[in-house]
């Protein structure tokens, strides 16, 4: 007898598969996401679930942000094609709503986090072993940085998100499972700080760790003052750990040097030096149209006009100022930046079970921090990783399910 097709089960598995393949294969992750859309939209039961997510603050916040971006297409300095392209980059918000509709009980939240944390920890183990092998083979005195995934930024951020997942699982598991997640968290910490050279990963790690500890201490009943002190202590300890790593310290020192000397070395193209020019251009564009900005998808055109006649690094055109907040303010004005902040607040208002809420908000804090130097809310891998992770962890559990955790 042929078993009945279960679209809810299939859709949940597809979300998990997309989550764990994002760090390695965008093409495969895209395939899973397309299949997810087909299954979700083809199932009346799942469509009803998606409709019910409208009751959740984060879905309303997402809709408001998408409405703002769509309205910005109407007056975009680059025209509607570029505006639609930028709006498409924010399709992650739609997948966040779908994930929220599917993971409304702690059982499936736990399955998703177990899978993501376990697979990513195995990846971290591979990175550490490769680093050991290359360090020995090259005769180096310090660990060799290894990038196994798409790039070192994605690798570090994924490792940190998985570390947070391990922290949440450690709070809700018992026995050998708890020991497993503790060991996995330690492995991911080493892989992020010792053998991954992505500065984004370091920043996400510090912000996420501080947010996770802050939330944990508040849940334990400590006062806000004491909880903040504990969170700052963890952030300080994390910073000490990061700077103790030769790989991390070298990357941080390089960034600081590039920022200090970007004007005196204007003929050199450096990562942080370019960002200094990009941020300065973004502020100029915001000052020219502060309220509603230049329109969704307009940044490449208006910044390209701004650099005409320049030379050296300051003449570099870009589609992105490498700062999520400045980009939104330049394209959609301070009004748009306000709407983006409303969206962030809507995520804070979600009320899932305690440990899963901690995990979601800790990762969100990491993304908010790293987006000061990148636009990781709307990039493909980092944006989808965040959206799926938040959809899984922050969605409110159904009243018919248990909500322990």
C-alpha cells in the first residue's frame, strides 16, 4: 500500500536541507528552496499555516519592510529593473515566514537545530583537521587558516550560528546529548577563532555570545545591571580569545591598519580602506536626499555618478556601501531606516520557548553587528541563513504543542 504523501513533513525536511547546504552549495540550497515553494504553495494545509503566521509580529514587520522596498521602486534613480532586483534580494523574508509556519513546535525546532549544529560541527572538524595537516606539512609555528566553505566570512558566521544552536540545545538536552553539544560548541569555537580568518565571524561571535549570555541571565532572574555586566564580561573574554589567536589577531590588525591609513594610501585597494570611502559616499548620498532616499536599487547608479573624476581607491564604484544601515538609508531614506528598525523590533517581540528565543535573538544580534561593515541581511547565503534560522527559532509554538525548552 502506497503511503500518503505528507507535504508538511517534506516541507520541513526541505527547510533543514536548505539550511545545511547554504554554507557549501548555493545552487543546491536554491534547488531545495524552489522545491519548498512548490510543496508549500501546493498544499492547502501549509498555505493555511502561512496565513496564520500573520498574527506574529515578525511577519507583520517583514511585510512592512517589503512594502517600503516595493514603494521605493516607483521613484528609483536607477529605474524599475534594478529596483525589482534589489527587492528580489529580500525574498529571504518570505522564506522566514514559511519556516515560521512549519516549525511551530519544539520537537521540530529541536530536530532542525540538531541537524544544523551536527552537520556544521562536522564541517568545523574537517576544517580543524585540514589546518593541522597543512600546518605540519608547511612547518608553520601557528595554525594555517583554512576556508572549506564558500568564503571565510560565510564560514565564520555559519560556525557561530551553529555554536549558538549548540548553546540552545545544551540548555534543553540531557545526558550524552548535552555532552555532545558542549563538545561541538568547543570545536566550533576553535574553528571560528583559530583557523578561520573571517572578521565577520569574529564580530558575530562576540555579539551573539554577549546576547546569549544576557538573555540567559535575565531568564535566570538577574537584574538588568548584573545581566549586562555578565554579557560584557563574556564579550571581553571572547575578545581576549580572538586576539590570542595569531590568525585572528593578524586579520584584526590588518583591518585597523587599513582604516587608519586609507587616505595616505589612496592608491592602494584594500578591504577596509575601500569601506571607508564607501561609507563616506553613502553619508553624502543620504545628506542629499535624507527623507526617502534615491529609491530601491539605486545605489550603484548614484554612487557611480559620485565617483566620476576621482582617482585611486576613492574612484571605485560599488553596488553596496558594505553597511546595511547606510545602504537602506541611502536608497530609502531615514524613513526607510526607521522601518528597518521597526522590523528588527518586531523580531524582539516574538515569544517562542525560552532557549529557542535566546538562540534566534543571539544570531540576530550577531548579524546586526556584522552588518555595520556588510549587508548581510540581503546577501544570498548569509541572508537566507539568517531568515531560515529566525523562522525556525523565533516562531511561536502552537497552543496544541508543548513549549518546554
